[in-house]
C-alpha cells in the first residue's frame, strides 16, 4: 500500500546527500529498511481485515474494532519513524515538490522507488486512514459497535461521526482501487518492479541513476521509541474502551451497543 518515494518523490535533497553514481557492475540498492517493510505489510493486513469485517458487520464488528486499533498503532509508528527513522523513511524527504511533479509530467523525472505522483497517493492514503481511524474511535452504530472514545461525545455528535466514518470508507475504497490499478499498470505495462523491493528492501538500478542516501540500519533507541509510542496509543485506547465507567455510559444511551473492545 503505502511506500515512501525516492529522489524527486522526496523533494530536493540537501547538498551531499546524493550517493555516488553506481559502478557499471552495481545493480541493487538498499532502499527500504526492515521496520518500514514490516509496517507496510502489517498495514496492508490490518486494512484488509478492517474492510472485510466492516462489510460483514454483526458479530464481526469486535474484530473490526481490533483491526482499527492495529491501524492506529501502525499510523503512530509511521509518524514517529518518519521523523527518527532511516533517511529514506523520513517525511522530510518524502513530500514531492512542484518541480519534481513538473519534471515527472514532462517525462524528465529520474529516480528509483515510486514517482512523485505515487508519493501524493501515499500521503493521501495515510491521511485518509488517519481520519478513518479518528472517526472510528468516536463512532457508534447503535447495533453492534461502539468506539472506545464514543462515551466522550453526545448521541448527536456520535451519529454524525459515524456517518463521516462510513463516508470516508467509500473514499478509502476508491483510493485503494486507484492505488492497486497504478501498481498493476507499472508492473504489467511498464515492467517496473515495485513489489519485490518492499519485500527484500533492495531495488535494481541502472548505472548512472541518481540515488538518495541508502536506508540506514535502524537505530535501536529510535526503533524502541517508535514501537513504544505506537503500543502506548493502542493500549490507551483499549483501556479507555474497557474502563468500568465506559460500559455504563454507553449502555445508558437508548439503543446503544456495548463497547466492542
């Protein structure tokens, strides 16, 4: 789903950040670090689980809530890792610039990883998932699901937030479909290898291709901080939904469902 962009997709690199041009015998470049790859595929699994359980509804809604909590934790991790992670994981090099977008549209963009338009797609997906998760923790369908923070909002606002959550789901489906179609186009039509680098971390490059700084070995302190903050966010939400006062507050609402956490 969501992979960071390189070269123009990151925006202009600071002086000295471009690696020397690869030798004629250089063919693979270390692109994505292991934590980023684990995040990517975990997010794919969590989003798939949330979509399927949300569509099934009923007895599957508790699992929908758990998948939502997993997405919250993964998004928190990605935000932290985008600040303290390896060079090719940081948001400072992630957002495409107008010049890089213009170069791509004119067919002059050169680099590895996804192109600048792909970077915008990733930003849109992460942003939409964040909004989806935020509305989910406050939502309540009055049947089988109540978000862990639903007790903090009134009935009217809770119903409105739930309607936003459903509306955002339609937008998420559309973005995911476009994302998958774009990947299929690049893999099948343009013969670009986009999936293997997100598994192995390495991408094949042509001699002379400008390269960003390679993905560094994860620093233990930064990795521990990112994982700890993500886990803390998930535990805080889970405990908020399980606290004794929450079940009573939600159950007191006419027709409200018990918290599905």
